[in-house]
């Protein structure tokens, strides 16, 4: 099966420090790196590394950063022929501070704002050749809704990772197959009046709420709320862990796995990604994830005995 990713392509400007600075505070950084990123591109690379066919749809600037990012995607095995190069507009940029096993991120959209309805019209034929489409919130909202409607009309499955968090109407939630917010994003989407369990029960096997080191929660069609626990990791950098999880989840679902198995696979892939530096640098290969899944199952069996 072919997976399409339509979303952001950024250059990550990453600085490490002993901790994340407080408001108004200046800290000494340890090092600074330019690293390929963007939630869309990250998820596409995660999918490619896990062995699935994936095409990236998005926009870059006609600058050195854009050329570097395009080359990086090609080297990772991502199909790139539909990526549009926009003249006189900078490639998207993310400013990332890493400290104490956590991060803060500021995103400057740049060419990502040109992933608009006109662009979607230009790539519709190729987009609809995909069996599944993965979206995030680093491109214009009207584009996201336009793509959801297009895929809904043509029976193409959609996963929406609503990050950064912003409102999604009930109409469009009904038209997607999977919605994957973290706990903070779920509150912004649905409010804090309803508990996570109640929310999950409203959208069985559609709403997936990620909870960092705790794991991932979903409501099965039986009505049971399931927490898929996270694998313990030797954390180096959490940047891109959520993107790895979403890419891995897409791969597992596209391969026909049930949602429980898909989330186990995605959880392990995400935890492995935190053990190396960079959003894409730590993303695992398929066999690495399978090996860890087998090790986890063996450990569970030993503990049960």
C-alpha cells in the first residue's frame, strides 16, 4: 500500500542546553545544528524507514535549505516529484531548544503556507493514488479540510495528527479515519470538561490519545478503554517522537494490523526514536521495531509465568 503525506517541510535549527530557559532568561547553549525536519517530512521519513512506499506532498523555498531538504527526502527513499519549489519565499524553519530530556519549538511557516488549495488541485491525481493520507497542522487549515473532503469523497483513508493543536470541527472529525492528538491537544480540540476516557468512548478506534512516557490510549469497539504502555527508553532527544509514532501507526494500519497491534508497533518505534539525536536521526528501521516487539512479548511472557 502507498501512503501519502501532505504537510510541512522544515529546516530545524536545534540548540542544546542544560535545561530549557525560563521566561526572560538567557542560558549558554552547548551546540547548534541544522537538521531536516517539519512534521510532514518527519512522518514521511519515518514511514520510508519502516519499509513502506511513501510520497511527500508539500512546498519548499528555492534556497539552500530547500535543496538540502529535498535531497534528504530522496536519500531516505521518499518520493518527491510532487513537491513544489516556491520562488522568493524561504523554506520553513523550526527553532528548537533541547534540555532535560524535553524540548520547546517555534515554527516559521515560510513556503509551507503555499501548501494551499491551488497546490492540492495540482497534485490531486497523484494524491488519490495513495491508499492512505497522513496530515498534520503545520499547513493552512483550509487546505487540511480540503484534503479531508477530497479523500472522503474518494474513499482514501485519512489520519490527522492535529499538531500544533487547533480546532477541528465535528464534521471533519467524522470524515477522517484516525485522529491522534496528545493530551494537551485533546483538551484544545474537545475542552477540559469531558475526561479522556469519555472522549475515547465517543470515538472508538478513531481517537488515539498519546501520553508520552505513559503510552497511548484508545477505546476498542467493545467499549474497553485500552492503554498501550510505552517502552522504557534511554532518552537522548524527544524531538520527532510523535512524528515517528504517527508514521509507524500509518504503516501498521496500512499493513492490515488491528489497532492494538498498530499502537504497540508505533509506541516502540517512537521510543526507539528518542534514543538518538534529531527528529529524523533516531527513526528506526522496520526490523529494529519488530525485534523490540518480540523482546517485549518475551519479557511479558516471563513475567506472567
